[in-house]
């Protein structure tokens, strides 16, 4: 069942913020709510891809999961390590590109909040704050790579949870996951006001036909995919 909501949310208390590291926002919280509904057994293996400041990794650790977190940013890696230590949770935090640092391992749950904002540049940036959100002209430069590689890291009947904007296409995500061994579905939708990034490129998005004149909200979706 798809749920829709627009609750007021705030940053988790005690979470260290570091300049240049993605601060948990509506997409993070929506994904966390979906993760909280998953029946994780104690000791379940969870992979948080693109962990940022570690909000999702810590939420899984609080439930007794064995958590591995990955980020391409050393600042994010160090921030998550500090946040885990401050919270008293053991989280293995790895530096590297998306799923690559966890290659050869198997998990019960993978969660991902990848960059998904369509951008004028042909390729996503390799450094700087925009690494956390810019994802090429169609917004799928990182998302597709997760869809293509996640099945190899999940146990049978493991679950992948992804959050992204409807602007980069929901149907392509579902189709790509079906083709790689999943049964996917959209389980949450939420409309949120444009933030500074979306507002700054609204004219370009309108020119591309991705938003309508006067549109100032984007729809976030949670895709839940069962590994067949």
C-alpha cells in the first residue's frame, strides 16, 4: 500500500553536522520510516549506501542490526564514524564508490538515498557539496548503478529500499529492478517544497519539461524491492 504524508520533521538530536556532508532532510526521514517498517531480526546485515552523516545507519544499528555504511566522501565517512561512536553503536564505515566496498558480501537489507536531482552537466561532479545531489541530466547516473548492482549483494528475499524524486522517473526504476531480479513496488510518496537546489534550477527544469510553470514541489518516492 502506498502511503502519503507531509509530517513536520526535525534533524535527529545529537547528530554531528560537518560542512560538506549531506544533512538529513525529508528524503532521509521518509526512507527511515520505510526502513522502520521492515521486520529486521537481531543481527540482520544492513548496508547503507551513500550514508552521509549516518542517520540511516544509526537507525538500523539502534534496532540491533549489523550495519555497514559506505560513502565516497571521506568527510562523510569520518562524520558517520564519529556519530556512531557518540551514539555508542558499532557501525562499519567504508570509503568507496557505491556498492564496490561491499562486493562479495551478502545483506538482508540495503538502503540508499543516492543523488537524484537532474542537472545541466553531463556528468555528476566528483567533488564538492553537489556530489550529494547532482546526478546528470536525467537524474539517474547513480540510481541506475544501484539498481543494476544491488541484487548481487542481497540474500534471497532480501530487500532494497530506495528514495528518489519522481522527476527522474519512477517507471524506469521499477523496470530496471525487475530486469535484475527484483519484485519492486512504490510504497510511499510525499510532496515536499523545492529546496535551494531545485529552486535555483527551476527555469532549466521547466525548459526540460520536468516541471510545470509555477510548480514548486517535488514528489519523493520510496521504492521497495524484494530480491527473488
